[in-house]
C-alpha cells in the first residue's frame, strides 16, 4: 500500500521537525481523501501517552482494522 509508505515518511519528517503540524495533518487528510476513501477505508490517529503514535486504517463498511502502525516518539515505525 503506497499510503503506508507516505504515512511512514510523513511521521518521520514530522518527528525530525521537517514538517509542521499543519503540513503533517494536511498530508494525512490528503492521503485519506485521495487513496483510502475511494477504497472504503478511513485513517484514524491515536496519540498515545508516552509520545508514541498509532495510526489505523479501517474498513468503514465492516468496521475492521486493516492496518495498524505504531510509531515511536522519534518517528520510527515499530513492528
């Protein structure tokens, strides 16, 4: 999924200060609008208490989580 790669890079660039919060949010909204919604998917963002971030790609019709990505405070993807 191309959206996964773009999201991963955006989170990393946000963590390193290359992207402002507004630009980061605009990128995520664009990914959701252009790539996920046409497939019946939505993007959910969860900021966790320890500075980590969890992004979920969810099937709207079925209510199922298709992809879950956890990012460390430094923006790296945790697998």
